[in-house]
């Protein structure tokens, strides 16, 4: 198996003058420039004592410097620690505590963290430096060497640390690459940091957002469309929350494909987006932090029978599992195994909850409920444990939510248990509340609540934050 550094080096050799990254200020960095910066950083940091086995916590804005730093540290054999941005300062402190950090690396104002976070006080502080590469201290890395420690979103509990080896990152690249394959140079708007890694390895250009994903609610459709137009974006890799904005925007003709994932992709959203640009290709990608991707689906392959099935409680179709992935359903739960499926957590105690060892195969429990149809396609039902009792039968949220999203005046919805009974919470125009209640009664739901805005996850604003919603119901 190759490793991710070799994948990067191959991309630089193929496309040295092609733009690798356009940051949120419109600054362009070519593949050759990215490699040059990485070499300079590696030389400087080697002189500061970074060697194989060092664990470096990285705090940087999403720009070319971040990816040059990753390549530099990996070439020295160091492991990079990336806190989950959505968890803020608490997430950074958590990462520093659990990951065995030996150095801190930052740019700009992020350097102030060195002085305000106690866990960083005693650590060497690395800052990107320009200058001659010199003796960079490069070492050979094995596929099994840990390249990266990232974290789960922490939506349901404390973020779990996930070690990712060089071989794992390369396997993930080769699992995703067929989805992104193109015979021409593309300019991709990429809202997922991991997909920037994949794009670099594939030799494609990544245009980064010029807004903060943590403040997505304040971003207008016109702003997103304007950035796409200004940067001549041809494809977008964005969560469903951004697709909602694209559906309300005047999209440039250059944009021909949208890949979306990071949350459930409902058919009504696809219809709205397709309605603005009938020729726009839409590809839905399903995965998890520990296994990305799991399945994918081109929207134009969703048949009339599939739509009827979704409307009648069949769940949410996400397509066929990707090649090289093993997938099974056990007690409604989707479980996966393969080279690009994380085999374990940094803390072995978390393995007992989420990993199943079956001979030499390690199955990851996704926590998602699903089913496979007779064509081998995967359908999502909701999270394990999120089912509620309707007419004496356990019912998962997507069986209801897909249909409810088609009701007049509905913008968001969530089926959730409240005080032992099913509750349907709807974000939308309260003028339709009586109609919603009448339609819900036909589904055996008697408790319907209207809310101005359903709380969503902090990472992509595309999944219902059920803990926050339950807290709202208790008020």
C-alpha cells in the first residue's frame, strides 16, 4: 500500500504549476509552492527537535499553511493532533490532555493559545518559518505509523480520539478518489478539510470557503454563489446545510456537480437544488468520522418507486456501498469493515462500545440504523436508539421525517421521544400548525410542536442536535 505522503509527492510531480489551494482570501498556492513551504517548515522544525514520534497539536486557520504543515510534520515522522474545531477551546484542551502532545504549532492569533491554555504552557512552540530547506530530517514512514489523531464531533459524549495511520489516509484517498475522478482540471469548493487532503493527493484544486462554517447561519445564498462565481468553481463538496443555500442562489453555469454529505440528504432538498439547475449533477455521499465514505448515490438514479418507498416510511436511500468495503446489518445497525475504516480509538476503552473483532476482521459499529434492499442499496433509518413507539410499533425518525418535509410550510422537522411518547417538532411557518397536527394524527402522532429553528450539529449544521432539542422540550 502507498502512503499519503507518496500520494502528495506524485501529485506535485504531475501538476507542479497547477493551483492546489485557494484560501478564503483568494490567495493561490500551486502544488510546487505547497511542497516548497512544507520542505522549509520541515527543516525549521527539525532544528527545533521535531522527530519521529513527536506529537504536535496544530492550531491554524484552514489555509495552505495548514496543509503544508501537515506534510512537513509527516515527513519528519511526527503525528499531528487536530482538535475538533466545533468544540472550541474545550475541545482543544481535551485533545491536549488525551493525545500525549509533545509540541504546539500555530499561526497568527492562534499562537495566543500557548499562553492561555495550561496544557500548552510547557510545550515547545512551532511557528511556520521560511528559508532554505537544508537538512530537513525527513524519515521513512511506514503504513502503520500514525499520521494524524483527529476527534469525533462530540455530539453525544466527549470527543473520541481517532488515530489515522499513513496507510489509512492513503486507503481513504483511494476509496474517495473514484467519486471525484475527472478527466479535466476541476476547481472544487471544499467545505470538508479531509476532502482537501484527498484533492491534493488527486492533483485537483481546492477552493476553501470564505466564511466560517461555525457561523453558517449568517451566510447568505448570494454570498456563497458570489464566491463560487469569483473563483470559477466547477464542483462543490459541501454539507446539506450549504446545499440549502445553493438552492436559493443564482448559480454560475460553470458549476456542474455538487457532492454532499455530512448529514442526511433528503429528497426535497435535492429537488429544490435540481429545480434551480436541471443539468446539475448531484451526488450524495454517506459516511462517518471513522469510515468515510460508506456509500454514495447519484440523485438522478433515484427512481419513482424509491421516492414512493421513502414517502411511505422506507427510510432514506443512500446508495450502494463503495468498493472494497464490507457492510452488514446487525439488529438494525449498519456495521462496516475495510482498509479505510478506522480499526480502533486512541483510548481502547472506546473500542468495546464501537468495535467488534471477528477473527482478523474489525467491524465498526456506525450507530446508524439501516437496511439493504434487494438491489444491494443502503437505506438509512436514523440513529440506533432514536426510534419511538407509534401505534405500538418502533419507528425510526427518517420513516416519518422524509414525508413530513414535504408538507406545506415545513423547513425542518424531527421525530423525537418526549416523556415516553412520540413528538414531532417542526421548524417552519406556524400558520400551518393546525394542518400539521391534522396530518400528523394520520401517522398516529398527537404531539406536534412548532419551533423557530431546530438546533443542528456544530460541525456541519446538517444533523439534528437531539440533546439540545430534548432540552428545549423540557423548558
